[in-house]
C-alpha cells in the first residue's frame, strides 16, 4: 500500500513522516502493534527505512518512518544538522505521536533503527519505558564512527582536524560569514575508495547513484554537527534497555559490526546478535538477498515481543 503522509512535533520542530499500514485483508482486528523505523545518517524516509517499514507493514505491523529534524522534508535550521540529542528526541516524539492514534495499541510499540538510527534507537529506548522492544540493522553509534572510523582504527588526528574546522565555522557564523558545510561524499567512487575503502565506496554507490539516490538525501552536514557528536555516546544507555528485548542484525562482512558486538556485551536483558552471512553494512540497506532474511528475523522478533504470538 502507498504510505500516508503525517506530521508530528519534536522539540517544537515539524517532523515529516510516512505511515505504512497493513493491507486490510492482512490486518488483525483492533489496535495494531506499531514499529517506528529510523533512517541512516544523511538518509530520508523514502530510502532504506521506507523499505523496512513497508516490509513490516506487509507482516501486519503499523510502521512509521520519518525524516530527522533539520533533514529531508522535516523542519529545523540549520539544514543538514546531525544533532544526536534531537535525533533521540525524534524517536521519542514518534512514539508519543503513535500513542495518540486509535489504530495503535500504545502498549505494543517497538523501535527499529538502521545504521546511525540504530544507535539513536538504543539511546531512546534506554530512556523511554513506553518502548517494548528495540531492534537495529547495521546499527552504529555515528559519533563513534566519526571519532574512530567505521572500522574503529582511525587516527585520532582525523577527528581533531574536524573539530578544528567546526570551531572555525562557528567563529565565521558569529561574524556573519558563511560557515560552509562538511561534504559527506566525494565526487567519484574512486575518490571514495581512496578515502575510506570498500565501505565508503558502498556508501557512495547507495547514496550517489541510481541504486538508492534521493534528491532530499543530505550530501553534507552543518559544521555544528561535529562538536555535538564529539561528546555523544549512543551506547551509554544500553544497560537501561533490559529487561526489554534487544535484537541486532549485522552482516558478517560489515566493517562496523564491532559496534554491534560492543552493544551485545553491554545489554542486560534478553538479547540476540543475528548475523546475515555474506552481507556488508550497506548490503542490508536494500539488497534483496540480505534484506529478506533480515525482515524475516525482525518480523518474528516483533511478533514475539509486540503480540506475544510468535
């Protein structure tokens, strides 16, 4: 079914969202279990999060996906700001919105975060007891990724140089000058490979070619994103998730999977780290041969913990 467009408020900012409903002939009677699906960093609701939301709706869940504040069709200035605190609040605001709907069972709401939203979903769940279950796909703490690199081996000088640039940008803005923005993607896949290897090439191919490109997907971050990411820790609240269940889905080829292992070790409640054989981090955004088994596991997880009838 074609999703319907809805809006809700998050810290006073208008959030643009899509609501994916099950087909009427597959819909259970009464209020539905619901899943909020968050998108990767720089992404929009029409990309990977929309794919997973649609597939979960096919399994009988009401699924809500949204553009983060300052990005996509949502409000907020400056544009292109990656604000970790706001991203967490967006998830909580989405839960609040769902509790107002008569077609949603407010006691059966889960979160699903993809890539950067995986980390934000964990933080949101740790602090919001209305969330009954949380899952991630290729989940990362984007702050760790900026500070340490996708594989965790980045020279600390790289992030220090970004902080220096962010400081100069703040000074320029205070003087009424154009602070510019931090470009996320290079001009070519070859340049991406030289800068960040296979993982960067895959990101370029998804966001900058016909494979997954979208006009509203961000190609740069506002510079204040960097110093806001400097002190954020998406995994700090993981021990607070228990006794609620946590499912993480990661590809065996994903260079970011070390973060999923870290989360798994921190989790205090029921937990599962489910591996998709042969998949890279970005493969799980859209490659059918990897998305299909991921959706199967997600549907079983949410059926079990949001309906109790796995």
